[in-house]
C-alpha cells in the first residue's frame, strides 16, 4: 500500500468515527438512531460517500432521513473540521446501503432454485 492509499484509509476511518458523533450532537433526536456502516472517500479526498444502515426503514422514512442529513451536512462537516483541525473536510453524500438486502435476496433465489432441482429429482 502506498502512502496516498494509507492517508485515504486513515481519513475514511476517522470520518467513520466522527460522523456518528456529529449526528448525535444534532438537535433532531430521530437522526440519533441512524448507524453509519462505512465511509468511502474519493481519491483526492474531496468527496466522501457515507453508507447508512437501512434497518427496516420504509422508503418514506429513508427519504426523510436523507433530507435531514443533507440539511445538516454543513454542521457535520464543520464538526469534523474542528475535531481534526483539517483545512477542509470532504463533501459528504449520504445514502442507504442495500447491499446486504440484495445479497440476502440472491441467496434466497439460489436456495429456491436448489429446492426446485431437488424436488424434480
């Protein structure tokens, strides 16, 4: 791993710790229940995607949370800046991570196919 990749990983790890802290400082208590799964920064560390745990939120709840987080984005970025003493913070983009649900549905399809094959035999 080269030094640039190490800095990138370090920034991602720091943001993964700071963003949940910043969210708990917000006045809207409904946002406090949101869990950050992962943070992925762009190569230049100017942008970062923040992946959130979807739990069992409805589409309406997800839209609400994303809207509120996008409104609070400057406050969260400012919190990270002040905590780390950075010159600038990556611009944060929030989205729910549906990879686990997709993986579970694919596994369910495979099990269904296997069951159908066993029933035919």
